[in-house]
DNA sequence: CTGAAAGCGCTTACAG
DNA sequence: CTGAAAGCGCTTACAG
C-alpha cells in the first residue's frame, strides 16, 4: 500500500504539502503541485480514508434508516439515495429498524463510532433522544415530526384529494376509504385530503383503518364488501392495501372497474403487474430519495440548504381499475 | 469522547492492558481485568472503531454488491444479510451494480480503502480481476462461476423439474417455457431442469428466451398466445415474467387456470397479490442471504467453512394459477 | 502478567 | 508557501 509518505518522498516535498494538495486547502505552490500530482499518478496513490477519518472525525459514510427494505416502497428510495451518494463520493449503510426505537438507537450509536457523516431516516421516532441529541446531520423522509429536522415528503394531502376526485369524477357514489395506521403522518395527511374532498360531495363514504398490509386489507375489504355491496369505489391509501382490495373484489366475483373502481396510493411497480393494472396516486419515490440524499450531503459539507422542507409533487396514474370519466 | 487512555488512567493500568482486555488477547490479571471492567462501565467507554481499523486494517463493514435493489428478488436477500450481519456486529454497505463491471470494480476499490471486511456478491462477473485479485473474503450468491469462490444458491435444476412436473400432473400438454437470459447460470439451470423433465413426457413444448422483465414478458407471451392458442401451460423462470404472462392471458380473455395454467419461479411476495394468486417454485430467499452472510463472516474471522457450496432447497407453492391435480 | 514506545496513515496548527 | 512535529485513538511486538 502506498502512503502519503511515499508520495511526499517521490515528489520531494513534505507530507504536509501532499496533504494540503490532496485536500485543496492551504497554499501549495505551482511547482509543488505539479510534483505531487505526478507522484500521485505514478504511484497510483489513493488516500486512506480510515486514517483520514481518524483525524477529521468524519467519514463519507451515510446511514439510511428505514423500517424494512422488504416493504416495496423502500427499495426505490434506497436506490435513489445510493445513486446520489455515489455521485458525491459517499457510501450508504443500510439499516432496517422494524420501526423499533431500540434498533434505531443501536444503529445511530454504533455508526457514530465509525464517524458516520449523517443519516437519512424514515421513522416515527424522530423526536426520540437518539435523534434529537445526535449532533449529526439528519434528514427525514416521508414522515415529518417537527421543525427541527429537514424533511422531504410527498404532498400527501393533495394526492389524496386528487385520488378522491378521480373516483368522484368517474361516478363513484359509495366510497370506501382505506385509511392507514394512525401513527403515520402521511396516512393522516391522506385521510385529511380525502375528507376535505369528499366533504360536500354528493356521495356516501366509509372509512376503515388498517395497516398497509396485503392480507389484512384483503380480509377487511372482503367483509366490508359483503356487508356493503353497494360500494362502487375504494380509495386505498397504499398500493399494497389496494392490491388487497382488488383481490377481495375478485374473490367476491365483483367486476373491476365496471362495478367497483379502485385507486391506490404510492406508485410502486407492482401496481402495473396486477390485472387490471392499478390506478394510483403515484409518489415520485426516486425523486424523494434523491432530494433527501442531496440535502443530507449539503448538511454534511456545511453548505447552505435552500429549503428545510421539500415537497415532491404527486400524480395520478390511470390504469385499469378505474373507468373513463363520466361527462 | 472518552478514550482508552481515560479508561487506563481511571483503572490505574496502561493503555496496553486496557487494549488487551478489550480484545481478549494477551494476558490480563484478574485484578487488572476487574479494574478495567469497572472503569469501562463507569466511563461508559466504547471503542473507537476507526482507530482500531487503522491498526488492524480491518473493519466490521461488509459490502453487498447486487444488480439493483429495486428488483423484487433482492430486498429480502438484503434484509437477511443485514439481519445476520447485525447479530455478529457487522454493518452492511449497499452497492447497486446494474450488472456493470465498472461500477462493481469501483465499489471494491473504494471499499478496500475503508478496510472493508469482505463482500457478498451477486454478479455474473465473478471471474473479473477485481474479484479474483481482491485478496478479501467474498461469497457469491445465486450465480456460481467457478470453484474458487464459495457460493450459496437454490437448487434451480430441481426446482424447474418440480414446476414442470406440476404442470404435467395438472394435465398441461402444450407448454410454453419462458427462459431467462442466457448469461445467467440460474436461468440455464432452470432451463436444463425443464428440459430434463419435459423430455419423454407426453406433451408439446416451446421455449421463449427473454429477460426477467414484466412488460417484455407480457408482450412476448401475448403474441405467442395469439399464434398458439392451444397453449395450456406456461412455466416462467421468474415470478416477474410469470406476472407478465398472467397479464397477457387476462388481456386476451383467457381463463386462468381453467384454460391456461401458469407457474412462476422465485417466490417473491408479489405472487400472492396477483389474481389469481401465482403458483410458483419458491426459493428460500431469506435463507440464502442468511447463509451467505454467515459464511462470509466465518471467512472474515478466519473460521473454517464446513462447505464451500451450499444449496438451499426449493418448494412448490400452489396458489390460484394452477388447477388441482388430475388423477 | 504489564508498561513504554513505536506505529497505523493521515491532518493541522505553528513557526519560519 | 513549506516543513517539523504533535496528534487522532487504537494495537502490538518487545523488554522486563
């Protein structure tokens, strides 16, 4: 392994000068610069990040804390984070938290010992001490808690209004809203968006609360549909629960979209694989991850943030679970 | 930040003794041990991994190199790797390669500078110099290349035979096999398994080669089905392409499973969300990732490996895209 | 069994 | 603009 010492020797300067050259700080004369540049190239020198970290107490590691990469919403987010991290020379550590504060704390503690640069976190525990006391840059994704940490999220409220309107415009008059977990801010925002839009509309509606889970959604919807056969529209606040609703409808022999229209929320790729393809309010998941990563890196590098709250627009993707608009 | 020096002072011993105690190597007297233990507890001391790494030229980082976390096969694998890594005190770095050798090389190079412990890699490039010359433990997943690197994979051949037999047993006599990319070993093994089983069976068959991609599979199957309406069974060598086949069938108004039965391969969770639910040859994806992680950690810690080639069994999960067995 | 000392490969005041 | 030197927080022969 060639070290900064080897480079210094070959270039005929001190290691301090090489270090200054490498870091682009401090003064380095043109001559020295050239000599070092040549030596670096000739020796194929690459800096030892560990040694550097020990001095600077920083590393180019960033931590991505999310509930479970197995949840179809997260892989695309992780991909985006990794892509931009790579661009800026950072490396990402994957941390599945299972929404468990103990696991989250364990990660933040362990990684601080590695002088990790900062965290992107998707969690409901953002006000827990291991985050508030962390003294490291962090950016929240998807789930806002308070003003103190920068956040990027979708416009969930507007998205829900969009989906609701879509159902209404397509003639639905007995709508079931599948509401997500009450401890999730995005789910609550979607609920509010739905309520705001349905309010005053010429339609009946019901709300069912449940997790963003396929089987449970399927069962929930199946029994609801049995009890309320007049239901002609379902707005699920996640694609996975929409898939559950669709499956329930199929099981009951209900024609989608003729007799029942379904709209999901998220825009995960599974949506198009269903039959019929799932109409959904799509988040720009990749964009969310990319923006969050860029924000975090700015924070790490002490650059100013233009905004501490970034909202990514949402759009309706119309596929087979809805009919054409009635005029 | 409290350092080993603080602990030494408080315990009234030298830093060398504290270090020995911490690493459990070298002799430490009972008395010294107690004193250090107490000091560590009292000061809430935790070792600085970066400083340690600089000395040992090792870290408890492991790299997971995979094509794209966005491909539904990989998240569960990543989850398993992370789970066992955590158990052993390791941390995983996520690397999306896009099957691009340049990106892979870049990761292995960059991470070596961080004294990464080793890699778990899913790649077709295992014989590229950046792997063969790496001088670091690596374990291959899913795709074997040669004897030199330990590998864990599914019994793809047997799995394919299993799926083929399932179609035959259920009365299929005109079978389409959706073969995956020819550069993928697992895909080839599945092809061989299919051929071995179909050979001599009282059935016609065709083979279509294509990527494990939803839309392309859908298009491929749609035109095939138009040209060959007598097709009564499709065995796709991935769940995603099976989903494409199912969608094509729906589009053409073909009754699945009455007139056409479909079996996939992989066992990803999307399978159950389809309607009807996808019958599939399921790999134990989590187990594969877990075994690979355990193997890698053994390698990193210089423990003997019982086996350099681990094959994880595969099983048929029967859902709605197949009928009951004809007797 | 234990400690002083050198060393891992960098960075950063400081003096010149 | 540059170099000598101390230091980041550990580990590890080596001598005792």
